[in-house]
C-alpha cells in the first residue's frame, strides 16, 4: 500500500502547479430496492423472524464518493449502473469541485474502464486490484446504510429514496471519516498521504 501511495504522489506531482489542492476519494455504486433487506433479529427461542414480502422489484442506484481523510462526500441518484450514468456523475462531481485535482479510487466495473468514458481534466481514476472490494473504504459505508434499512418495508421507490436522503443529510463529516478512514488495508496509504505536502485540504 505504501508503494501505491508513493505512485499516487508522483502522479499527482504532474498536476501540482496547476491544481495545488489535491484530494483522494473512494468511489462506488450501490443498488437499493423495495425488496426487504433481512438481517439477524432477536426472537423467541425456536421462532423464525417474519417479514412482509413486497412483489415490486423496483430499484435505483446511489453513486457515492467519500474522502476518507476529511469525510467530505458526494452522492447522486441514478436509474442504472452504466457508462452514461457514471459519465454524468463524474461531470457533476467535477463541476462541484472545479479547482482541485481529484484522485478517485474505483473498481474495475465496465462503466469505469470503458474507452467511451471521458474523464474530466481535474480527475484521475485510480483502479484498485480486481476482486478486492474490501480494499475500498466506501464499502463499509454501504454496509452501514443497509443495516439501517434492514426489515423496513417501503410502499414505493420515492419513499425509499426519501429515507436514504434523510440518512445522508443527518450524517456528519466526522462520521464519514470515521467509517471510511479506518480501513486496515489503507492504513499505510492514508498515513503517507496525510504526511505529504501535496495532499492538502
């Protein structure tokens, strides 16, 4: 991980004079739908937990990005997981933070790697090793959100979206930082970045 952070620093140096503020983000998408999320539940001995079963399979995707060092975050809703939606997401993110260089860790999903994708000038996509979701700190956040939604039944997609939007609105930057900045696989990498003069807020 330390070697990876060093390569990130070298890469960022190329842009340092044009964009002195450089940030490291972790990005991923997660699907949310009307199907009940089941988890362990306390019941009487020998009694299995019961839950109503919705027949609607409507769902949507939440595209998210978190900066583990600060807790800064950026989420948008999309109907699909594809190149067009990811392209729109990158564009909106680039416009929201136009005067900084952003190194964004992503997985190897097709929508991230396709040659059709046009990456904005102030963004560098940094691909994590294949089949290593545990290496992306934002996965911890997705797991946390779905625990909050466990056993909840929503009548329609709009109510589900409203609930998730409310959850995101109430969370502090320190919460995001605490849940994504403690990924053991990134400990050395984040320590290196914190000590680098390139990565400043």
